[in-house]
């Protein structure tokens, strides 16, 4: 897309600041895995290093976050990308009814969306194995045995995340969500 998605403005605040504010308002503890980019954030947000040095992708970021969560005594996390208008509470509420599983993710039009998920720290050894073998993609998480799927709520903004300027402009100009 040519621009840092975390710093895109939506109704007067960056997407990252919006996610952090809304997670804090919902009482959620936030671990920010940003591939080493030093984004401004509130003091309560814990930044975590990716499992692999450099910008090794979302699987490495997730492994780093899960390690920090496990070290703090946590057992799971919500995984939400920055390039979405889906809020932390929307994701939490959508996944709340799913039975316990190491990985629970949203499905949109029959396709798993592994960046919209609830992830258990019990997957950390598997993630490290994958990273050591060179795997960097998130999609294998959605194919694990025991995965649970939740159909994407119909009231979520579309597209649920974006990779092109056109997708971003569609979201930015929609009235799907008020910035609250």
C-alpha cells in the first residue's frame, strides 16, 4: 500500500491509537507486537519483541506476544490486525461463545481469517517449530486439529481488513462504524 497502516488516520486518530484506546476502554491488557517499529503508545501498553529479529511477519509477532503473555501468567490473547475497523470488543464478543480451543478464528465467506482470532499460549511450542522451519504465514494455524471457527458477524465493517488504498478508502468513507 506504500503507507504504514498503523498510522493511517480515521476520524482524527491513527488506527493504532484507536485500537489501543478502545481496548483500554474495554479493560483489555494490550501487548503490541510491531516488528520493532517504535509506535507511540500509552504507558499501560506493553510492547513485545517478535520471536525472530527483523520484520519476520505476523507469525513471529504472535509468538513474541504469546511468550510475553505466558511470562506474565496469561493463557490466551485476542489477535487483531491494525488494518481493520473491527474493534477489540467486536472481536471479543464474536468469539465469546466459542468452546475453548487453542485457536478460534473468524470465518468470512467460508475462508478462515487467522488474524481475527483467540489464541492460546499452549500453541507457543508449535509456533517456534514453524518459525525454525522457515514458516512465516498465519494460515496453518487455521488448519490445526481442534481449531474452532466462528462465522463473521454480519454487522462487521467491510472489508474486514485492507491491503490496498482502494479498500482503505472504502472503509474510511463508509458509515459502517462511528469512531467511538
